[in-house]
C-alpha cells in the first residue's frame, strides 16, 4: 500500500515518535533513580547505613518536564487527548468542522505562547547557567530547553491540525482513519 501522506506529515510523525521514545527513556530513568533513592534511604532497616541519592529530586523534576513535553505532540497527532464529543457528534458536519478549527486554533495559540516564553526563559537560563542549588548544583537550563522544544513541536502539530481542517490533504485524521480501518478479505 502506497503512503500518500504529505512529506511534512511524515516528517512530523517521525520527529513525534522519536521524541516520544526519548520521553519513555526519561520515564524509565525516573523509575530507576526513584527506586534507587527509596532503597538507598531505607537500607538502615537491614543494618546498612542509608543515604538518599544526591539531587534525586532535581533530577526527577527535569525528567518530568522531558517526559511530558516530548510526548504531548504525539498524543495530539494520534488524537489521544481527552475530548468530550457528546455535543460535537450531534452537530451538523459544517459546525463540527468549525468546532475543530476553533479547538486547533486555540491550542495553536496556547502552545505558541508557551513555546515563545519557553524559549525566552530557556535562552536566559542557558546564558546565566541556571542551576538548582543543593549538595550537587543541578543544571535547570536543559529542562527549560526541552520544554521550549516540546512546546514548539506541539505548536507545529497544532498548526498542521488547524490547516488540516481547511485543507483536506493536511488532515491527519484522514490518514489515521484510513490506516485504522480493518481489512476485509
């Protein structure tokens, strides 16, 4: 079967999948560090001196930002976000498309603002080398850069979704429903 999706949609989906995989790695690292921290803190129950992992809290904060902001765009592309369709399904086709346009346009503006201010904050934090003070001075600027990048990626996805309401060729849902239909042999 020939894949006739526009190149921008193919490229964006590849970037979304790669970022989502990195998000999964961040979750795995969070689980590992969290488990090591809990075990290390409670070793005195078995007679071994216990000590928490230094900067575990700051590491968890950073990984949380990475796991959320790198995966949100794939969720949008796959239409996996929470959406109440009780009223939308009862609307005529034209009003339903208008509702989709408004929803995607509002998401575009919202994530565009997050990306705009995220980049300003990230570049400022990078310039000064911002870090969270503690036993280990943990750098904060990488999480801010990931937040800005993830919000930018989501902005691009929302732009494609908004244009997809106007131009059928860019409608991501059109390609998903075609791929998701069961084969009848």
